[in-house]
């Protein structure tokens, strides 16, 4: 609904501006169009902020995005990123058994996990491997401390 209002507003502005501009030089037209565009963008931002504040006041927050990630999707993502089930479990902050159940289709990931999987996928392979290294560093340090305590 809001998008349609914005489109109608922009069309109206363009029509009125074009009618006046056809009488002027191209550089003047371009400069004025840029100025008017920035004004329209500001108006759109204020309308959007008013709408979001209205939603908060009314208690109707924007709808959450729903993801449809199945075990097959997760398996493909894992293969594309060259990750083991254990590594993807670490990245998603869950267990190896859970990831295994998801991939075999025994259980579907909850919406929160589907969102995490989607974020992982959108971040890309490099980002996933970088985060994995960061997560493994504290574990390696902890293992080193345990080895020293055993020796003593």
C-alpha cells in the first residue's frame, strides 16, 4: 500500500516537472531534477519513519521473514561451503546430532535456526570459514589449558 502511494506521488511529481522542464536547457533540467529527487527521497524517508513509528505505537511490528530451509538445502549449503556437520553445528550454535537430523529430514530446523542458516548462506563461504576459525580459537586455547593441568 505504501509503495503504491510512493509510486503515485513520484509519477505526479515527474509529470508536473516534465511539463515545466521541456522549456528549459538540459543542464538546468538535470540539476533541478537532482534537487527534486533528493527532496522526494527525504519525503519518502519521513513517510517510512512515520509508518514504522505508527506500527510500534499500534503494537504491530513489521512481519518477520519466513525461510523455507529443509535438510536438503542445508546439505547443499554445507557442501558448497566445504564444511562438515560438526563445523556447521558450531557455526549455528547447535549440536552435531541436530544437524544430522535436519539433513536426514527427521526434523525441520525451527524458524530461528532457519534464519541463522539463511544468514550463514548470505554471508558466503569466506565469511563462514573466517567465523569458524574465530570460534575454534577459544576451543583450542581451552584444550591447551586442560593438557597443562593434566601434566601437573
